[in-house]
C-alpha cells in the first residue's frame, strides 16, 4: 500500500510569507502527527490530529497551526515565516492515536524541506 | 517521555552483527521501548518495539534487560543500507506528547 505522502518535497519562501504543507496518511490511518527537524534541535513534535481535532501540541508558537480533513489528510501552516523556520517538516500517521506506541509504530513520510530566505 | 542515553556514534563492518545499546534507567512499568532509524534524506522508519520480552522481526532483534533499565538493538548482519541514525524512544502517556527523539546513534558501516 502507498506510504505517507508529503507535498511538496522542497519549498523556498521569503521571510514574512506563509506556507502550507500537505500530508496524506496511509489509507485507513486516522491519526496524523507533525514534526520539525533541524540540525540544532533535532526532531521535535509539533502537533497531532485525529478525527479532525487537534489532540495535543508541542512547544511551538501560534504561528504554527494545522488541520485535518474528513479523509484524514492533514495540512500544516506556518505564518509570518522566520529564517529559523527553515527545517525538514515530517508527518507521521498511525491507525489510531497512541496505537503507534503499543502496536506497529508510526509511519513517517519523507518530509518537506522548507527553506526561508 | 523517559530519558534515554545512547552513544553518539558506532562503527561496524559490513556483514557483521551490530549491537546498539540504550540506557533508560528511569523507565516506568508501562513504558514501551521503541526503536526508529533515519536514513539520509528520509523520514524516520519504525524498526522494532517491546515491553518486557525480547522481540524479533525481519529487520532486527530487541534484547531487553531483565530490570528493563537498558536494551540493545541487534542487527544480525549489517549491510551498507543499515547506515543511519538509530533512535531509542520511550513514549509515555500513550504518546500524548508525540515521540521525543534524542540525538540517537549514528551507525557507520564500513565495506
């Protein structure tokens, strides 16, 4: 079956702009999580969505937001981009929230590489 | 998540077994032990997980100490494609706060 699909793969934006990233989970998976990866901070949890509702959120400013659609696809949005937002943004899916813990783990996409100039 | 400690890097030869250690002395009784790896230019990939007993799958084996304060990921016959950063994670609270990735172990495989 198809894996987690993230689009676009690469993106270059200017400081102050906003950006929207997309994630399509594995078919049947209803939970989507987002992570930011930078050389300095490593992988950090942004938020998780299930049934179109945000279940929890990491320690990121309000400029970072997301949503989930009825087909489980998710988008994340970053407004007023800063140079420090340059990172690899990864999305992960699982059948149910937390099932990635007790069962088969989370499946990650290959990420969207965002560069802010 | 409970804290884990892993060596920064390890080196091994191709076709030899690799033992990647992880210390987690503050693990609670309900914490699962998860391993993920991240190959260059890819997202993390689930490898294996366990609770108390040793576990095997097609990718690796997980050996868990009797007191659960440490575990070892075993790659039985390393290939060049196993070169990656390996993360040992103890997600707590059902993963309510997502997975906490530390620095992991950078595994280098020599041909």
